[in-house]
C-alpha cells in the first residue's frame, strides 16, 4: 500500500453531543442470510439493519427476510424487505395484479411468522434505473418532429388533457396542437429544470374537443427548443393514458427512464406505482412501514417530484431512502434533502441510505479507509440507518467485511470497533466535510467508564493531528491514549485482529489535548482510546 504525505487535522468537540450511540451505519445488504455468517460474527458486529428479499430463489439464491430476521433479532437488528426482489432480472415486473398478490403473500407470511423486527418494506429498488418507463426524444435540434396519439373518446365533448414532459431548456418550448387535422393553437411548456434522466419532469394541462370514437391528437415542433414527451392523459377517454413511445411518430426515438411510464410498466410512472403500492400495503398491514424511493442516486428534481406527488396523495413513505455509491458529496445531499423537506413542509422523515460504498465498488466494499468518512457523515447527520452495498456476489459476508470463505478481513475489525461504541456520540470536525473520501471520523464518550473512543480513516496525509477540545474534567491533567489500526489489503485477505501501534500518556491543558498519528495508511482503519491515566503511567 502507498503512504500519503503531509499532515491533516481532525477536531473533536466533546461538549457537542448527538445522542446515544446507535451504530446507524452498521447494516448491510444481504450481509446475513439463512446460514451465513456465524452467529458469533453477527454478535460481534451487531448490524442494525439487513436488507433481504421476501423469498429466496428469485433475484438472489439466499437471504429470505423472515429467517434472516430471526437470526439478527438477538442483537437488536432489523430487516428491510426489498419487495422488488420477488422478481428475476432488474426487474421482470408483471403488472399490478401479480404485484398485489405478492404483497399479500409476504405481509401474511410476516404476520404468521410472529417476527417483530421488520424495519419496513422497501417498495422498489433503484427505480431511476430499473423502472421500465419510456419517453420520446427528438432526433436532433433542427428537424421537425411530431407525435400523434390515437385517442378513444366515449362521446362527443370537451376533455381535460395532460401531457407529461421534460423541458431542460432555459426558456419555454412550444408545440403545435392539431385534433383530427384541425389546427388548435400552440401549447407552451415551461422549463422543468432538467430532463428525464434526472427526474425533472412536469405536466401541462389543456382541453381538447373530441368526437365519439377514435381521434388523432397531434403535437409537433413549434420552437427551436426540444421537449421530451412521456404520455398524453385524456380524462374520461378509454383508456385514459396514451404512451408517446407507442404513438405514431416522426423524427423521434424512444429512451428509457425510471421516471416515465410505458406499457411495460403498466402505464404507471414510478411515483404512481409507489403511491398505489403504499395504499395496498396499508390495507394489508396498517402497521407496515414503507421505504422509498430508494433511488440509485439522489437528484433534487426527482426527489422533489416524488415527495410532492406522495404528499398530494397521502402516501409519503415512513422512511425516505436513496443510495450512495459513486462518491457523491453526501454532506451536500443530506443538507439539500432537509432543506427540501422544509420547502415542501413535510417531515422530517427518517433517512435510510440502504446501500453505500465507495465509488470503487468491488475493491472498496468493506475497506475501513473508504467507509470511515461515510460512516462519519451518516452519524453527523443522524440518519436512521445505513447499509453497506452488495457488490461481491457472496451473500452472508457482512458486505465484504468477511472474505469469501467467511473469515474476518481488516474491515470486520473496524466495524467491530464501531459496534463496541457505547455512550454518547460527539462532534467530529473534518478539514473537508464535503469530500466523501477524505480523512474523517466519529467519536463516542462513555461517561460511566470515563473513556473516549475515536475511529477514523480516509484519504489525505500520512500524518494526522487530532485535537480534542472540552474533554471533561474527570479525565484529569494527563490521559492514557492507545492507538490501534486494522490493516486492509483487500477483501480477500484474512486479518486475525487489530494491531496495537502505541500507547502513551498525553497532557490535557484546559480541557484540550493534541494527539499525533504518523505513518498512516489510507486503506486502514484506526482507533484511538482515551482513558484516565493510571497511577504510575509513563510515555511507554
């Protein structure tokens, strides 16, 4: 491994407390299954949450929720039931009738099982990539294009009509409207703040005069600005929804989006699907907690659209959820989400980041130097739960903290340190709070034991100065400090346990002390234990 250079700092303010240690980021996706890992390994890491499927043998060979829930109950762990994993593929959804039958099956099984440690039902997984919506895009910025919907009207009359669209331009876009060959004016589409790829879509309402039977409602380019078109809704028609991707089109192509609808998605956008699924779960189990939207990546337009729709329809999730998998600025995201809640006058809702890892995925899953800065931020923002990802393909390895042979690697011991934290979490201030990979840490004060534990890791300098402020008077004028590290070469390398680096006595001056750590490795995890100096202590 390559050492870093220079020197970084980390500050701990013991006077600023977050609350009791809950080990919020100790969970994992498929980290526990029917027979793996061992009960002792579960006991040592005490995962707060495990993500599992309703039934094994569909998306994953192992990891049914009910037997897993029984395995983690003794350590206080809960399961999140990932409902989409009823299906093979990513995902082979088969319509609402089949879906509702599956919801009925799992809620009934949970009821009969008697388990009481279900954290919630995750209605879908990564809809931004797995929901089978389609929309229509102009071929280029110059050619004319058109979309003609064949609308079936039950009788002559005026019908309320809605086009679902995205306009990522800075100005309004325009379409000519024709009904049965007659010009009906120009429709003007306000900007939506982005395109379908980031969920920035909106609705334009207008009225059309239709005759009984089939009608051709045509929209065509009327301005240089492009539009992305999802569907046409005609209230009172039969059917009411007409997908742009299956309409008569010219100079357009179809593109996929988890934020659109299509025939394959049952003519439902994900927002609509979540809402009807939430209502069905409430009907089947009034006590059930729902989790969503569980998107692969957080984008403000998509989250805002989701929250607005669910608020309007009374189907907000009990736990808000998204994933952290590409080295996003999670600090900025968490701040933005809480501001969005205030703007929409909802919540605050519990947050679950039920898949997290470094952007290196396979290589970085379970790596203490990558996980430490993420855990620090989840603790700092007091998320409700966070689960490591599942990239390695081997279930029951506690998200790669065990080797494929179920032996502890360096990540296992870092998470054991985390599990052993007992007391109150206190503030840790990193140099670069918006960098998800840079040196960061989290700390816990145990007033009964008169001890402070600091876990840290991440990219940065090989030498670190850790400044502790407002240390309680009961620690005295000198404290004993022990530094340990858990080496991490890769997830395949077995590590028998943490290694002692040194143990020294440090002076405390007006509640402040500074600790120097040298020759630090970016992949390894580190723990500092601060306790009262025993009589006869030395600078050993």
